[in-house]
C-alpha cells in the first residue's frame, strides 16, 4: 500500500528525509532544510511517501497564490524505477486538487553529459500529466524550465507567485 503523510519538524522520519535531501540534491541547489521543515512563513509543505509502511521518498512544496511549486522531490535510489514517483505525483495532485502544481527541471543543453537524464526526467513528468510552459530561467549557473499540472502557468503567473512570496525571480533565459 502507498501512503502520503504531511511531515513536520518532529516527524520520526525527519532524519531520513534530510539525508535523502542531502544525497539527492547538489549543495548549490539546496536551501536551508531546517527553514523549510519549520515552515515559519507558512509557505512550505513537506510530504513523506511510504510503501507498505516503509519510508520511500519525500517532496517539499512552496505554496503561493493558487500554485504549489514542487521544489524538492526524491525517492530512495534503490526504489527508483518502481512506479513510486508516479504514485507520489498522483497523491500530490489529489491533495492539491484545484491548484496548479509546477516543477522546475534542468533543460537539455547542447553538449551536456546529463542530457539523457534530463530527457528522462522531463518524460517522467509528461507521462504523469505535466505540460510544458513558456517559462525558462537560469539559476546557480543552470538552465531550467517549468512544467505544470492542473492548468496553464504563464511567465506572469510565475513572476506573481514569487512576488507574493516577496522574492524577485527572473524568468528570462538571459
């Protein structure tokens, strides 16, 4: 059985989630784990995913207006490719019903060694109901694009999402 739970700072699985977060995301792409989990600003939401009662992954969302942005999403390496990521996305879609969900992914770049991984990641989201948007941007010397679920998201919507959070975000590719 697959189960999704909201996670708070006192969750029994917080150490497992933090370790997977550190293992799955490069240091230059990480934000303060403690700030996200404490959620003092009320915009972060963390979910743990469980298969047959055992922890298998997590997602951290940033919420603003009618958009939930999946900013971190990972499954334990030994459980990847078993359909758990698709189940997790479906669960988030049900939890966030009526809202638009976005995710940013690294874009394919000519000559990049990781293009095959990037292509597979994008295809994973497309297979699970996400659509391409017009939104492209650069952050930490990396090129990203936004995919959306539950409705269209424009560059203006994306800018307004960050503006409502009090953060200026450049959505141009320059």
